[in-house]
C-alpha cells in the first residue's frame, strides 16, 4: 500500500522519481507526488490520479531541478482522494512521504495544536510531519528517534530537512523499505522493482532502523545511532521482468509467465522422485512429528491454502485448517510445537499475515512461509522459507503468484509425506511424474486464449456470476471468482456446488453465468447434478474441466476443455483458463485490468 522512492546523487531526481513511481504504481494509484531539492529550495508537484498525470504536471512545471528528491504514489487510508491529501507533506522544515498508518494521529493532532501546528490535509501523514518538525532542533536523527518513541502504527518514512540539502533520512517500522548505493547515487524505495533500472543489489531496511542517504553514501543505523552493516541481497530479475514486454497488460503477461514460473519453482526441487529442499536450507526436522497444520494467508494466497488443505489431508491424514490471517491473529489460536504453520504470501509484507506469523512464532509453532519477494518481512521472520520463483508480479490481480503458491503446497505436501513415511518410493515417484505432467499442460491452456475470449464475450455484460466446485475444485472456483470480481466488477460469488440450494440458488435467473469447475472424478456426478439444478433455472453454464464431458452434453452451454491430468493435480490447467476468462471479460467491459479501483497490490495495513 503506497509506493515510496527517494534518490540523492549525481543525476536529476525528478525523472528517476517519476519513473520509479510508475513501477510502484501497483501499490496505490489514488494520487502521486514528488518533492525535489536543488540545494536551496524544495519544490513539490502532486496530483490526484495516476503517475502519468503527475508526469504531465511535472513536465509542465518550471524549475523542478535538483539531484535530491522523494516521491510517493498513494493508496488513500486517512482522508479522501484530493490534491491536498497527496504526499509529500510539509511541516516547517520537514518534507515527508509515508507508507503506513499512524494510529495515534488524533491525539497527536490535539497535542500539536497546542504547539501551534494546524494541519491543512486530512491525513495521518501530515501529523507525522508536524511531529517530526516539532522535535527537530537541527539534528534529523534525534528528531526521528524521538518521533519513533511517540508514533504508534506502521510507517516507512523518507524525510528531507530544509537545512540538510542533498540528504534524505528514512525510518522504518513495519512498512517495507529497500535501499541501495550505486555510482549514480543512493536509492530507497518500497519495493525493488523501482530500482531495477539502476541496480540488482540492495538491502532490506530492518525494522526500527534509520537510513541516512547522501549523494556519496548510504548508511544504516540502529535507533541508538550505531552504524550497522547492511545484509546485501541480489535479484536476478532483469529490467524486462517488470515490463509488459509487448503484452497489453501486466496481468496478461503474468498469465503467460506461468509455464516458466512453475518450472522455476518446481523443477529444481524435484529430484529422483523426492521433494528436495536442500538448496532452500529447509531442514526435514520442521516436518517431523507434526500432528496438525495451520495454513494462514489473505485473498488469493488464502485460496492456495484451500488447495494445500486438500492435498495434505488426503495424502497424510493430518488435520489442516486454513485461516484468514486477519481472523487468525485475533482468535487466540491453539498452537504448539507439533503444529506446522504455513504462511502464504506473494509480497511477504501483508500486515495481517505478518501478524499471524508473529503469533505462531510466539506460541512455539513451527513456521514455514511460501513467499515470492526475497528478503521480505515474512520470509525473514519464518523458521524457514520456500521461495516461489515467479519474478515480480505487478498486476494487482494475482495470477502467476497463485499458481506457484499452489505448486509450493504440492511440494510441501510431498515433503511432509516423505518425512512422515506416508508414501512409498513408488508413490512419490508417481506423484512427481504426475505433478510435472500437470504443470506441462499450462502452455496448451494458453493456446486456448482466443477460444476463451469468445466465451468471455458471451458473458461480458452480466451483472452477476456464480462459480461452483466441489472438493479441490472449490478452492479453484474461489480463486477464479475473485479474479473476475476484482477486475471486472461483476458481482461474482463462489460456492461449494452442494451448498447453492441452501439459499443462493434463488439468485439464479435466466442467463446468469454459472462457471462450474470439474477436475475431481469422484464428485463429478454430484457436481453435474448441481449444474442441472441451475440449468433448469435458466443459468448459462460454462464448464471448465479436464474431464470427459461426453456423458453430460446438453447440460452445459459452453465447454472449456483443458488437457486431462490426474485428479490430485487438477489445479493448474483450469486455474489458467479461469484467469483468461476474467481477463477477457474485463477487457470487453473496458476497465483497467492492472489497476482495479480501490485496490492496491501489497496490503501493509490492517
Ligand atoms: O502479498 P500477499 O500474497 O500476502 O497478498 C494477499 C492478498 O492481498 C492478495 O493475494 C490479493 O488477494 C490478490 N492480489 C488478489 O488478486
């Protein structure tokens, strides 16, 4: 939520900031702004709307020159989407950008008023700027350290002090920041994608640390002003990984990235019919003696947990619960050293998932996370991390992240089965063969793109839609449904197919699209009975399946037939088909596929 970038060095800052904000725009796109200092004066340009609008405004503004500056793209929390609420915010000598939420901003507003400060915006951020200015007596470090003692909430700040030209002071508590020094100067941003053009080497700013950036250097400090050596990381993404690469939208590109992402995540971890986590330094011990598994995540990642539950319960007969992190963190869960908690997250920074992980750690559970972003908070705080190798996911709607999260679940299920002697060598070899065969069907599904587009056109004007599935397919239906509703604004709901007649079937009327997911042979007749029920009430039924449907002709209206795989591995092919369906419906409806309204990619606030 919110993207921030800072630069000080040898190059003009404005271009670097605006280009960086374009890369970070997926984190929020309500408004954007930059502040650039030329050694004596700080100039600010900000506007509601997207970074492209900021770019035009910067181009039309004279005098935005200088080699030190900060930039922000906002996902509004406190205060509406207005120019005045856009960052940067100024108070006295302080110019500041912020990612996060200041929870005690109301009390602070009252206290600061007594000191003569009056806010002009409705934001919690301006209150932070006023607080830091009120504590400032010429020593930026001291002001930030004192502010850190007073502020409650989550923050990543970049601050310029009027009488310290060329310098940027950054402080992190919760909200992510990464930083780097190159021969062009010092960079900081909420996410590595903004820096890819300049460097692939970076460090994650640890929580409760301050970074001081000058044109010649970047220094990491603890709160008590001790210099700390940053732990450098390297990404092997090239700059094209965060570009559309000829596709119309990032989502489209990321759907097409899936064969490679799946190969990168799965193939190096399968050797001779075994899940091999040696390169991940994941000890088998974490999987031993487990009598319960809890999977916790949000949104799409939570749906991959539904897939994980099906696998682990059916393969191992160990009870699994799948908890929304936002609930789990407040439900006083029963956890002990025999519980394995799996946290799933693309960004590794989702506030609720991080809190859930911390709770699991506190209660002594064993923790492993499935994470895409290297060095992220959840990756660092888990006992072990299984990185997915999807490369950067820019579209707000997750696609490749989901597929590789599911792949991570299959790998962990296999490892659990092996370590706990639940499968024979032959069974494991068979599992690996079928797993690889299933991910190898994805290119064939991508070849069905034009056909899926023709089906999408038939339902493009619908107000509502329903997704049905049973067993493993319920999780897949939930994810397919989320894809459609979050980007196309079709009012879509996913149901376990047997549940529909317990209320929701009253919403089925003539022509309402029902998308039925069918990869599980054992429940196929039951699912098709449910499909008959909605068909009898006028639904337009689209079957998405890898199974032979010849016995059911006439029951459905359209058929998306993906290559057949073993039932346990039905996830991959149909998921890609559902992603394409959602994508095309959205394009037909004329909406911005990559930046759906009100959403942001990385939800770093509660
Ligand atoms: O970064 P995370 O995987 O933790 O994000 C969790 C959800 O916000 C995310 O999966 C979201 O539901 C998807 N981007 C929706 O497509």
